[in-house]
C-alpha cells in the first residue's frame, strides 16, 4: 500500500463531515474504554467485597461489633451498607418499643431493599453509555460512509474519465468511517452485556444476603418477643 493510500492519509483527505464523524467515533471509543476499565475494577472489587463480608458475617462475629467495624471505616462496601441499613432499622424498631417480629422484619427488609436499589443504581452508572455507543456507533459510521461515497461520486462526476484509481481513494476513506463505527461498537456491546450480567449477579447476592439476614433478625425478634411475654405473665 503506497503512502497516498495509507489510512492516515485517507482520513486527512476525507471531507469535513466524514472527519467529524470519525472524530465523534474516536471520542466515543476512548470514553468507552475509560468506562470499561473503571467498571471492570469496580465490579471486581464489589464482588470480592461481598464474598469477604459474607465470610466475616457467617464466621459467628457479634453483629454489634461488626456494625461498629463498618462505621469506623472511611468507605463502606455495598454489602456493608445493606447490613448496616438492616441492623440500624432493627435498632430503631426496638427503640420504638415495637415487639411484633413481623412488623420489625418488614421494616428491616424495606430498609435493606432501598439500600440494595441505591447500590444497584451506583453499579449501573455509565452502563447506559456503553449501550448507547454499542447501538449507535455503527449507524454513525454508516452515515459517514454514505456521505463520503456521495462526496466521492460528486468529485467523480467532474472527471472526464472514471477509473478505479480515481474512485478507490474516495470509497476507501468513506469505508474507514464504518470500520471505526464497528471498532467503537463491538467492545461496548461485549462489555455492556458482561457488566450487566455481573451487576445482576452482585445484586442477586446482596438480595440473598438480605433475606438470610432478615431471617436471622426475625428469629432474634421472636425470642425477644417471647421473653417479654414471659415477663408480662
């Protein structure tokens, strides 16, 4: 391939509209990779934090000690926020002299469900951007290609003799836009699907923990309720 037909030369020779399309696709691709790297780290860390906290929780540690440990940390993980929300609500219900175990656990589950929803929203941040890049980039690239081909044929109409040599550069520079659109879209789609699956798995794990924790608190509330009834008699 000679220098006049190099990719860089074709991009530089492209019309302003095609160059603008290529610039948009390049920016979308770079931003996608920034999101991909950032989300990969966050989701991997969150998944590990869920695993580590569940090990600590089910090791038999005192719930109040575990709560104080979480409070003393500068930053808390998603699963720790769920645990703290549940135990905090349990304490509030007890302070309000609520003795019905069903009412207590309903409040605890509601508090943890709200926290899980907030944490899920935080994990989902920027994923819609990947979905948008994945779905629109091929069409943006195709628009650049169509515009470039139109521009090439307009230039071709001014030529007295049309040959492959006169058509090829214009068609090539137009097709680069489609290639760039696909290069931006393919990683965005792959990682969006991967991240969406990991978010669902993490949220499901937090939901399972919340259910198990609520069951544990229900048993504890039931024991307290029975003890207080005994005292009353």
